[in-house]
C-alpha cells in the first residue's frame, strides 16, 4: 500500500537521511471518504461502482532501509489498511488489508517482491466471468515479483502478478516484460507486453494480450 494523493489527513516523515547507512520512511493517512483521485478497473474495487465509496479509510506504512557497502541497498515495507465499503443496496462491509514488500538494489540491478492479503470483500458480488456473482470472495491474496537492469539509456524489466480469490477458487496471472529507453534525463519511453490469464478450476483462459507504450516526462 503506497502513499495516496487523495483528500484527507496525512502524516509523513523520514528517520535518517537517504545518504545514511540506515533509515526509515513512514506515513499514516485517513480519508473520511475515498475515490476523489483514485481509479480501478471496472468491478474490481469499490470506487468503480456507481454511487459507491470507501469510507473511514485508514492506511499506514513503514519502510526501513539499510545500505550494505557502496553498491547495495535493502528495503523492507510493512503496511496495513482498513476501510468500510459503502455500496448501494448492501450493508457496509468492513475490509482490512495487510502487506509486506522488499526491494534489493545492487548498482544497476533492482529486484522487488510484494504480498498483500485482504479480509472482507469490497464488492459484495463476484466480478469474474464463470463464477457465481452471488458468492463473493471472503479473502484475497495478491503477489508481485519482478526486476530490472539498466545499461546506459536502456532498462529491461519483468513483472509477474498473481491474484487469488477464495472461496470461489479463482486466480488471475499477468506476465509483463518490458524495455525502457531514456531519451534524456527528463523523458523516457516504456514498451511493455502484457499477457494476462484467468484460472478457474482446471480451465485457463487468455484475458489480455497487448503491447503498451508509455511516455513519461518530468517538468
């Protein structure tokens, strides 16, 4: 769970300087109502549902880091959140999330891994084709692992994502390799291939196969 640029109260800070051998970043945020600046795929989060919202959204994160020599940096992130899913036609549903993530940076190489577990369903119905919409999931797990290597202007990267939903026994996976080219210090382009699949019991179906171009600039 990352720092959220939304409308609410935020308390953020650093213990130690980025040049120190050890340090800690942290934040805590509270939103009476969420969704002003957030987005989700249709039917995948509360804010994508008409007239629905996440209320009393509380989220916090700590991220300690340690430098091992001149080239290696290790980061560990621990975060948690809680909100009430307010959906028309349903009672408010309490939803909790806990997450852990780690990053290893060695000179031009970076690797990362994240795991998130959710208690409660922020939708009340299942959005997945082939599952019973009247049987919402009661818990969900998300995982991401990936890495990237930079050589001069070029960066090659790869991400793998897994979403697992119980008790409906439904999973989704995504393989996303990509390459980025820095045109200058303020502008780069990223080309990614996204291969997404759904796994419903013994059946595996292709959800998406797309080539995506991102242009990222800094002012």
